[in-house]
């Protein structure tokens, strides 16, 4: 995404912020420990026939984990005085936004290592270790007088934006459109996917698409550093948090599609994605794919919308116009997410 920020917005007063905000990352880290339990209890409620209200209720508490982390990203970024510890707190909150793809990635890696049934134990151990590490080392603060306006950064931002547009046009827009068709059934999805595969599984194009994704991932990791040292409004926070989510999602999703599925010769069609015939919610492992996929769709569209907002702002488009366009795109993202998620849960037109 293009994330150029006018120099004025990058000026930072390096004075101590409130201690409460500097330790705010502990909240989403605690929520991350709870995340797999929310999924487990939602699955158990469904299997035990406890009623959809209970199942949905537990599931909503799983979604509350990245939401809590996002609120912390926003709050830490909105403080008037920015300290090194506050920057660290914001970055750790960004990491916690990516809990859904991180838990999926962990599950796939443990599965590949033939370690079954210990996901929650390993997950808890990792988050506790991270919590211990950052509690002890929070005084090792990130450098915040970062050269955010140099040409290398500007060029990288432009390249990140152009590459995202290319990926969107060549692969992601058709990919998500295909998932929208899931509400018409797996066969319709399959028919369209067979056509799309001719393009994205092409021997020349496929490695280029994957390389472009890795470029997005790595350039995003570089660009997130200056983004997290300046004050941020709600949409800036959404751009940073969604970028963090997508970084882990892309790594996790590409690993699932290529390592897990293609290595074992699994057909990666809609039935595979939605855990047919058991279904996502009824399966204790696959239930994690529900927040993982649905938030990926929403954050992808929101991330693009926030990137377009920065481009419009830098090209002197009126604030009322770029504000309205950005929120319209985010609302469309919410609708697309709702339809894709409904299809994945078995809703059919
Ligand atoms: C509801 C959300 C999504 C679902 C259910 C989903 C599912 C799938 C499936 C089933 C495949 C295998 C396709 C095939 O075998 O031809 C695939 C491939 C892929 N997906 Fe997704 N996807 C989702 C969203 C995303 C998003 C948001 C991204 C990127 C940000 C993404 C990136 C990719 C990539 C890079 C591939 C590999 C394409 C290739 O074979 O070259 N997907 N996805």
C-alpha cells in the first residue's frame, strides 16, 4: 500500500507517555491466550447441540481477540506524546491482531510435524514466552527517530502499492469473486476456479504471483516500522493492523495451499476450504479457519481502501471525498466478507 505521510505528521515528541498505555499490549496478549479456548467452546457447543446462540456467542468472543488488539493499536497510536515503549506496545498489539492466522499457521506446522492435539499447549507456551520476553526487555525500546521521508522509503511505498494493484487485478479480485460464488454451491465455485486456474496456475504466472506476494509481505514488514512511530488516526491504525494480519495470513495461507495440500496431493477446491462434509464449525481443528478466512477478506479490502486514501490525500483530493470513498470501500468489504463467510458456513442461494 502507498503509505506516504507528510513530514509534518511524522514529527514526534519523544516524551514519556502514560505508563498504562505503554503496558496496554498485555491486554491483547492475554486475549491471545484465550483465543483457542473460545474456538474450542464454540465447537463443543455446536457438537453438543447447545443451540446456535451459544455457538455464535463463543465464536464472537474469538473475534473479540483481534478486535481488542486493534483497539490497542488505535489507542497507542492516538496518544499525543510518543515514546519508545509506546511504539513497542503498538507493534505488539499489531502482532496480536494477527492471532487468527498465527493459530492456523501453528496448527498446520504441528500437523506437518505429526504433533497432534497439543495446539493449545504449544500456543500458550509461545505467548507466555513472548510475554515474559517483552516484559523483561520492554526497556530495550525501538528507535523512533526513524528516517521516514527518505527516497528509498518513498520508492518502496510506491512499489508496494503498484505491486498490490497488480496482484489484485491478476489474482485476488478473481480469487475473491470465486469465493463469493460459494453461495451458489461447490460445483459453481469449481467451474469458475477451473477457468481461473488456467491463468494463475500457468507455469510462468504462478511463480510471479507468489514472488509478488512475498514482495508484499517483506516490503510491508519494512514499511510498518515508520508507520508505527507516528501518530495515527483510526484509518491509519486500520491500515497498519490489517497489514500485520495479512502478513501472517499470506504466509499461513500459502503454506497451507502449497506445503500441506499440494505436497500431499490434496485437491484444494471449495470443499477442501470449507471442510466438507463435516463443516468448519463442527470440526475441532477447522473451526479456526472461520475467523482466519473471514477477517482476511475484510482486512484485505480495508487495507486497500486505506492505501487508496493515502494516495488520494497525497494527490490533494478533498478530505470529504477521500474520507467518503474510503468508508464506502470498507463497508463494501464488510458486505463481501459477510457473503463469503455465509457461503463457507453452508448458506446457499
Ligand atoms: C475466504 C477467503 C479465502 C479462501 C477460502 C481461500 C482459499 C483458497 C484456495 C482453496 C486456494 C487453492 C486454489 C487452487 O487450488 O487453485 C487458494 C489459493 C491461494 N490463495 Fe486463497 N483463499 C482466501 C483468501 C485469500 C486471500 C485474502 C489471499 C491473499 C491475501 C489469498 C491468497 C492465495 C494465494 C496466493 C493462493 C495460491 C494461488 C496459486 O495456486 O498460485 N487467498 N486460496
